[in-house]
C-alpha cells in the first residue's frame, strides 16, 4: 500500500496488490470521512492503523462510489457504526450479489475470511446528496457508465473530484454502459475540477485533466470502432484478443498485467451488444 497527501487534510491510499485501486480519507473537525476502502484486509487494516496514529480514530462517515468488491471489502476494518453513504443502486446491488461474491472470494483466498459485508444505510436515487462534516462539504452525484451506481464525490471548495471508477487508468465499461460512460467523461470535463482522484491510478492534476479525459474518450470511441470493424469483417470473438491496447492510445503500464484482459473484455462487451442488435 502506498500513501500520499492530496492536500493538508486529504490522504490517498493506493493498493500495490490490486490494480492500483484508491481509497481516500478526508480529515474534518467532526471526524474522518472515508471514500471507498481497498479490497485486501491487510491493506485496509494498515490504513486504519495509519490514520489512528496520524489523526486519531474518530470517523464521521464512509462513502462508497460503487458496489465493486475492490472498493467495498476493506470497509470492515473501520468502525461499523458510522453511516455508509452510496447511491441506492449500490445498496441494491450489494444486497443482491455482495454476499455471494464475498463467499466466492473467501473460497479462493482465505484472507477474506475476516471480511464482513457492509450495506449502505444512507442512499439517494435522484438528484444529488450534500454531506457536511465540520467545515467540509461533499456533493455526491451520479457518474454512471462504468456501472449504473457509480457516483462522484465533489469537494467544491477544494475543487477536488473523487470519481470512483468513472475515471480510471483504463476506462472499463464491460460491466456498464459505453455511451453513458462517454457522457460522464464529457460532464467531468465541463465540471473542470482542479484535481481528480480516480478509482484506479494516480491523481490527475489541473493542467492534465482535459488532456487525460480526452484520451479516455478517444479510447472509448476507438474500442467501439474496433468492435464494429470486427463484426463487419466477420471476425470471431477469439480474434478480439489480438487487438492491442496501444492501438487505442493507452498503455498497459498503469494497471499492469490485467490491462490487456480488461481492454479485451471492454471490446467484447460492445461486440456482443452490437451482434445482439
Ligand atoms: Zn469498479
């Protein structure tokens, strides 16, 4: 696990075990507001200990950007009595598939044995939710596309946008909606925050935000074309595996060995939808 400070009161924790997934802790006068937690128990407990030594163990609440397990499981390492805030669709998804995917994870890795699933107790399904903690304000609003339940957490004063997986080192839409993800990236461009904390990968700073978001949009447009071309040429699903990530302007480095597999899953999801008409 790596950590760095985004500002005086904002700590960012990044997993070195799973796809550079991020967790954020914002220190307020009323305790810590945690946004997402990492998947592996050891790393999550490390974050909790780190915060306790640095700033104490008072928590205000936790926010989940979406229901994917790599953001959810680590919550078990933090006080279970604090409110957990998310989109209503996130709560529904976790009630639906949370326990079964946790059981599956436990079977393949016994370190997940100590994880217990937390279900959001404060949710919103239309509009926005404003969360106040001491002198900090967090504006929560939908950023769908990666998943239907993904939300952004905008700290307006600081102009820091925590995007969950709406922004990540390689945009992933295999479990979501390609067109909505492009809309979401355009919306974030126009929101033009100072800083973006993405779901996976490094912090994106002012001068690079427009460039990086444009690169992600171009990537999504490119994989759509790749899927269309493959279909038109009557190519098999298997042949999609041969389309390199670099063809669509991204590099594998940020998400390591998983990069190519995620990229292929992206194209296949579009290919299958187009084929189904
Ligand atoms: Zn995700």
